[in-house]
């Protein structure tokens, strides 16, 4: 479909423009598809790919000092995949620690957008048995990892691969914190 090809192309262009803004080669944008999370996202539906594209576009708008546009794009990212509020939060914390301008909107607008959407869904689905009345958007941190680990135990090769990925992610956290890269801080 057009979405399956246009979203990755858009993401590449946005990543290339971010690289140029930071003084790097636009070819760095070609590394974006190698993000292991995006590769796995293809297997589970693709909403994370759309969300990450919106998050990168939000970061590009923020770098261009277009805070309201960035806020709208971060809200679109959060509505595509709720975890993208964490991306916006990481970028916000980095900007705050570096004493840059106030960008509180990049957190508030996504949270408000998700809250309004959740209220709308509750209202629309309340009379449908088994669908209304509960919110499953938020749970305790790392619940998904714990649930996934249980399924990994059933398949040793899956356990090995995913354990290597988890160790690699944990090992990259100190590097991301030292990097002062908004993309890295958003990924934290």
C-alpha cells in the first residue's frame, strides 16, 4: 500500500534533515531503517513505525524552533503508539537539563490528546460488552517485557536473540546519556 512505502520514505527524509541540522551527512538518515525496534515493528503491525516518523518530525520541528508544530507531531506520535510520550519526555528532559527554551507543550499536548481520545473511546464503547469501562493504555513499567519473557522461555533461540537485544539496550543507556542527542534521550 502507499502507507507502507510512504512512511519509511518520509522517515528517511526527516532523519536526513535532522542529520544535516546537526552537521552530519544526510546519508545518516539511511541508518534509521536499521533501528532494531522498527524492524520488529514490521512484525507486529507497523503503528510504531508511523509513531516514530511523527516523533522524528516533531524533533525536526523542535530543532527549527517550531514548538507548537513539534507538540502536534509528538501528539500524533503518542496517538499512534502511547509509548511515544516517553520519547517526548526524554527530549523535554534533555532540553530542560541543557537550559534551553521552555518546551513544556511537547509533553502536555500528547498527554491531553491521549486523555481526550481515551475518554472518547470509553464513551463510544461503554455499552459494548467486554469493550468499555477499562483503560488498558497504561500499565506498570516493563510489564510487556515480563510477559514477553514468559513466551521467550518456550523457544530457546528467541530467548537468546531477545536476551542479547535487552543486554545491548541496557549497555547503550550510559552512552545515550553522555551523548546529549535528543534522539538517544527520546529512546531512553
